[in-house]
């Protein structure tokens, strides 16, 4: 998919001409002109309307969806700038003076393959700013991606404080009671506890009913979430789902940025609004002085229409993520062994690694990654990282001896790297210029004993290019795990007036560096990690092959993290650790392996110290995963017991695989997290017409303390744990003809 700058620079390819109806001047000012895009496959209809007296608004509708009885006047674009604030005081990013003043200037439609982009430009006569909304849709999918470009066509500089990527209000609003049937699914993460999702009614979530007879509706309230610093998913999450049980509709959304973001959901007098933004002044200390002739582009945001409540909350968004991703290897899903988790723990040596390499290869791993520590002569390396030269102490015969052993056993070698940091005691701290680092008032940003590099600086990019090129060209590294274990604070003011602007430049610079790295070394497999899942935004995920979902070391606590991961991460990207250890019971070995099967099986553990029986279980799990992995990019996640709570005793996550013949297959992982006997019933999604679900087939393990039996009508599975142990199991259900 092309960037907004590329689209805007292309010649006009197609235009929709709109006809005004003749009438008086006052009537003409109130008449709406509209333009619509209808996708050829999904038949999604995107409509933007405006008048001479009002800014543009947007509607997004499914086939056969009736037009609303009334439409909201909420503008498509909102903006704040110095001297141009809100018309109604509060924290909401609606009712802005600039947003209300915008008037249509031009529009056009661009097509590139299956993508269509509506480019609608509006002008603010007071500031001279022009706002171009780029609304992109794919022929086969039910979603729109929006980016806003601001051009200063006036004579004076304007300091921006916030610009919306998208403001949407087409929620089939009837009246103020409509909100009573609507819910919001939203989430937060923490280190070791990623993906904690909650669904609650909009009234309970923070939108009080302020409608009273005889009084006009007014409110300053909204539900909002925003990121803090550079861990884009370290706290609140940049995605959510709005559902309306009244008409069985869902709207899912995401903000696609690896830094500052904000979303808001609030009530208006004539509807409900969803505002999606990147960094703002109030939340992230972001400002930008836009001189005449200069431009700025917001971060992308996506809104998807989920047509069927029974098919999971993010079916359409998952499909749209797949066609939007720019990863190099969407169809390659190798089994990776990483030496870190509960195993080497950042202290690798040749002596330790050689037997692990043999055991990983015997188990079926295809990549072997040496995690942290390969560059340090001792174990106290945290604040001295940054040169990324192999340690001769850890590898007396050179690291190529170990990397060669990995290749000899038929695997591709990989290394851990933390490219955005330099330890305060690293030689690179004095070798690199100050311009290479994020700085506040001339002082380098420091967090947890590390300086933070600035990827908008040429010196930083040149240094990391040299590091990666050397490791690839001189040592044959074919895989990198890029980690990120510190935060950047609010950013850097070394090259710009606002620290938030400096952070945005770094964030975008890092993504540009990843893109360039992919171009130079297309064979590389890249894994994203940020103390586990602290940076799982789609801007980052769209560029990486794998995402480490957590640093969680407890196999039982990992279950809800792995189960919830597909809310942000595509199943074929979700690298869930499986770390069997000597001394574990057979049930625990199975438990940790099951966590990885329906995702990217990400092996660790002292495999060379396991007994023969447990090694056999590892090999069985790897073989089972390999049987399924090529279908993962065709699967949609669902949660038959709902998204997991942190202490739930039963956790279940499923993948629905739709086959070309109209049938379907379900893959399901069930975790039991209690040490007493118990049972539960798992409802199944409806099979396609003229089909029914067959009895479940074990995927892994073949035998289990969990018995899984379909109910007589085939609408649910009855799960029995009679032994009272922590247990897990993966099964498959296939459709069979009901005729």
C-alpha cells in the first residue's frame, strides 16, 4: 500500500463528479454533496459528504445495511493549534474551532491494484491550512485506513498541537438510548501480563446518561486511552472493539504507531464519536510549527466493520492486517529455538551452547538464536552494551565456531540485538556524537543505565547499518531478535522545539531503518521484542516476521497472555514461548508446549537435559505445529469462553480456518489452570450451512487428563478434568456434510 505522500504526488486517475440541485442560496448552502467508494469484493461502501456551510463527514456501511434515520454533523477532521482551540472546553478532541471551519476544496480517487484511496482536501480560511484525508480501502476487505496530511498554504506559520487521523460517528445512532445496548472491548498490558482485555457497557465505561427532559444535551466526558512514552503497548492498548447487540454490529479499530497515540470514544448530541490520533500536545508534549509551504502527515489509523458478532471480535481487522503488512516472509514460519527463557538467561558460552544446538536440531528447530550476552566478557553487561562485537572470552574459538555448528545441524543462526540503546559504560557512549542520542536541553536521555539512540540522526543509522551488515556479511547471521528494554521519556528537543516531536521523528526513523534493512538483506527473518510485548503496535508488527508475546517465565501464567495475543498480533506472528525443563512433570511439559502450537512455536529450555520421554513430547509438539503452520495465515482467532481473565481457571483460544470448498476447520487450545477436578462447556461457532462439526481430533498431546467430548447436537464441547492437575490440550474439529 502506498504512502499518502506518494498518492498525493501522482496525477489524477479518476474523479467522481457530483451535481448540485438548483435552489435558493440558503438551500444550496445546506445541501450535501457526497462521494462514495464501493469495493468490488466486500461491497463495503465508504461515503464522504459535505456542504458549502459544513465540513466533511464520513459514513462506512456494509452491503444491504440500511441508511441511518439521521446522521451526525461531527467533522471527519479535528485539529488544535496555537490560537485555535476548542469551541467547548474539555479534554475531548471534537468541537475544535479548526474542525468546524473546514470546507471542501477538492477530491479525487486513486487506484493502485486492489487498493482505492479517496483523497479529500478541506481548507481552513482563517489559518490557511489545508487538510487532506486519505481514506484507503481494499477491494476484498471491510475496513478503511485513514491518514491526514496538513499543508500550510497560508502566509504565516501555524503551531499544531493535535491533528486527528480519523473521527468517525456512523454508529447507527437512533437516539440517546442507543448507547445503552453498546459495549466497548478495550485492553491494557503490563510487563509479564500482556493483553488484559475487558468488555463493558459504554455507560459503565465512562459515558454517563446526561439526557434530561427540557434541557439541551451537553457533556465534557469521554472514554479515552493513550500511550506513555515509547512503549506503545506498555500500558493501555491502541486498539478496541465497539459492539451494538441491538443490530449485531461491531466496529474494530487500531492506531498504527510505535510511539504516542490517543483514542477517545464519546457521546454527542446527535451520535457517538470515535477519535483516533497520534501524539498530541496535552498527552505527549507534541507540537509542530508548520511554516508556509511545509506539510505534516499523521500516523495511520484503521477502522473495520465486523459483520457477524458470532465470528469473533476482530475477523475483519485480522484480514485487513494481513493485506496491509509489509513483511518480507509472510509465508515462512520456521520453528525457532532461542537460548534465553528459563535457560541460558543472557549468559551464553560455546561450552553451554554446543549441546543445546544438537538437541534443538534433533527436536526439529530450524533457526537457533543466541540471545543476550554474546557480546560481553562477563555477566554484568547491562550498562555496557552497544558495540555488538562477539566476546572472545565466551567463544574462545570465535563465535563463528558456534554459528558454524548451527548451520552444520541444518539450522539458520540468529542473534539478539538491542539497536536503540548504548550503555552508559559502553565504549560507544564516547565514540558516537551527541547528535546520535535523544537529548533534553542538551543532556542525553538516560533510562536504566542506558542512553537512548535517535534514529532520526544520520550517525545512528550509519552505525547500526555497519553493525547489521557486519554480522550478516562476516558471520552469516540470518535472524535478528530486536529487543527494546528502556523507554525514551517524552522524547528529545535537540532538533525540534517539542520533545514529543523529537520522539515522533525517532519513531519514524526507526521504522524507516527497518524498511531499508529489509531492502539490503531480504533473506533476514526479524523478530520484534520490547521486554516482551511492550511494543506490539501494528506499525511495528507490519514490518516483522515474529513478535515475542511476553517475558513471562511461569508456564501457567503464560496461558492468558498467549490466548489474548491475537487481539494485537497475527496468529502466524505470535511467538509464544514453550520452555520445557528437566524436573517438570509430563503434564507441565505438555502444558508449556501447547502454549506454542497455535502460533509461532518458540522453543527454549534445557532440551539437552530432558529425559527421553520428555524429548519425545517436544518432537511431537514440533511435528504437530509443522502440520498446522502453513494454515495459520488463513485463520481468524476466536475466544469461545471470552477473552481470558488473569485468574481464569479455564482458558480457550481458537483459530477458524475457512476452506475453499465452503467448509471450515477449527483449531482449539484449552488450558486448565486449577489443581482440582473440574469441567466446563465450550460453545462452538456455528458451522457453515449444510455442515456440522465432527468429533475433535487430538493435535497434541494424543492422550491427556483433559477429556473433550462434543455435545449430542455438536454445538459445544464438554471438557472434563478428572485428575485435578494443570493441563492443556490442542484439538482440531473439521466440518462434515450434514446431508
